[in-house]
């Protein structure tokens, strides 16, 4: 007789970013994953069109990564990272640095994108202080930006529900650029929108005029904003931000937690766009999500200014118990090896055109008011249901799951960001399933 698994008691777990009461009344459980697919609790296969949460870029349960973690766990399960090191940490840092833009070759390891962002913000403030400009403490984020859930990240972030409960304790001295999403000018864009690059970027000059450049430490943006619904940078936008920040001595931080490691068909969005910031935050794809890991790549001159400002002892009072955790560094090194050996960044670049064509084939589907894409990322925006914003996308998400497709939604936007190992047939299946589900939604 086949063993029937008992549903676990769900009362103890407080689930993150989840409607807990709704989920526990109608749970969707996963029991296994391999390659491009999850196995659901009832046994049906679910095509992962979101790389888990934008993070499983090389596909699930990849043997080289699993074996690397297993070997490391049996040899060195943990090593303190304060005043003590282990060799794999230095090798992993060198491997990450080799993929970064020229000059960004100093790597600080974290455990998540949220930690990477808060680390980068602290580095920016510490850098100016080390140079004798300690008054530069102001941080500039962007509306609809997502930079994790630490107090620094939600302060520079611009997603209202993430901020409102904590509004009284957010960091002072933070301002925000306008977001880059303009349906009136840029709906149905294929790749980067043509309109608005200088228009949106030049808002930074107005913010600088208001606060004075001498008070501003850094500007942080996602090159492509993912979690808020796939907002693309218009042509010339990132280039203009770089020019303005350089002119005023302000550090530019790219939050590449989503865009790093192949999502746009290059190692980083910085490489893809040809724009080099001063710091890059990373997580997710850095370890293929097999072990929580993150990092900040720092321009050497920024690193050196902080290190050399201290006469002796600890130069930067910051770090985590699990910085460069041995299992994480093993996962990072194995993951970067898979990307290289299988040419996955190049594969993503080749698949970008058929992916774009399949996504835009949804134009004309019920409720769809915009489709936007870049690399292996697409956003399908729907008109909200009257009086119930977000409900339509939530229904699409649930119906897709039942039809064997995992999608991501935020507001009324469906986001697609599959593992880089996806086939053209699987790309077609994603958007064919979406088209069929959209016809069933009121």
C-alpha cells in the first residue's frame, strides 16, 4: 500500500510575503525540483518560469553544485570569518571578481540581497567619511525600487507596502528619483524603451540642486527593476545617471541581485549596458540559490580609501557570522563553473530573440495592456479589476500553477524570468499556457 503523507501542521510557520490565512486554507506545496521543473504536492510537474524567485539561473539540483556542497559539508562545515579565513573564500572572491567590470575587484560576501544592499550603503557612507567628507550621508533611491527588506533597503526602496508600516523609523536623509515606467510613451516596447532616458535621469540634477551634492553619498538603482514588475531603463538613462554622479562625486550603486549572472545575456547588467557603477550588489544567481549567498563588488579605489584611512586594526566595522560561509563559497564556485562550462550567459543571449517574440505574441490577449522584455525577462501588465487591484494577476498565478506553470506576480503584472537552461519549446509552453489562462480570467 502506498504511504499517504500527512499534511504538516502549518500553524507555527509565519510565511514571508504571503497571505498566510489564504495560503493555509488552500496551500500550494512543492516536494522536489530538477532541471526546469518542480514537483507539486499532488505529484504534477510545474514548469519553473521564474527561476524560483529570480535565483535558480542554472536550473534545479545541478549535480556539480550539489556535489560541491556535499564535499564541503563533510570537510569544513563552518569557519569564522572574523580574523580567520578559509581558502575557498578567497578563491570564490577571485572567481566573482573575474566576472565584474574592470576595477570592481574587491568583494565583500553577504548572505542575501538585503544584506548586500545594506552593506553597499554602509560602504558608500564610510568611503566619504574616510576621504574627509563625512557630511555626505544622504542616499538617493528610486520610486518603485526594490532593495530588499533591511531598514536601509526599504528606506532607499520605493515600494509603498514595504515601507508604510515602518515609515516612522526609516533612515533619514533619503530621497527618491522617479521610476522609469511610462505607458503613454513606451507601451509594447521591444527591449529598452526609446523615450525618457534623459528626462528621467535629469531628475537627479533637481534632487542634487535641492540637497547640494556635498551632502549626497550615493545613488542606488536597479538597472532593470524586477520585483516591482519589470521596469526597463530607457535608452541613455543609465549612461546619464553615471555622468551626473561622476560630475558631482557621488557613488553609483547598481543593485544587480536580479540582473546579475546571465539574466540579460551577460555576466552583469553593467556589462550588458556598457555602464560601470562604483558598487554592484549581488545575490540570487551567485550560488544558484543552492545555499543563501550574496556579495558586493566594490571599485578598488573605494575599497582602498576605507582601508588606508585606518592607521591600524579593523578598517570597516561590518560583517556577518555567515559571511563567506564554506558551504556558500563552495556553491558560488561550482555555480560559476556551471555558467562557464555550459556557456549559459551566451545561451541566454541567443534565446533573447525567440523569448521576446513569444512574449509579445500575447498582445491582444484579454486584459493585457503592456508587454515589455529584455534578455530573459518579460513583464505582462494587465488592467486591474475594478475595486480589486492585484486580484486578476493573483488568479492568473493560481490557474497557471494548476496548469503546471509557475509564474510570478506583483500588482497586476506577471513576471517571467526562467532558468537559462530553458529550451525554445519550453519558452513556447510558458506563453501558450499564459494565453490560455488569460482567456479564462474575467
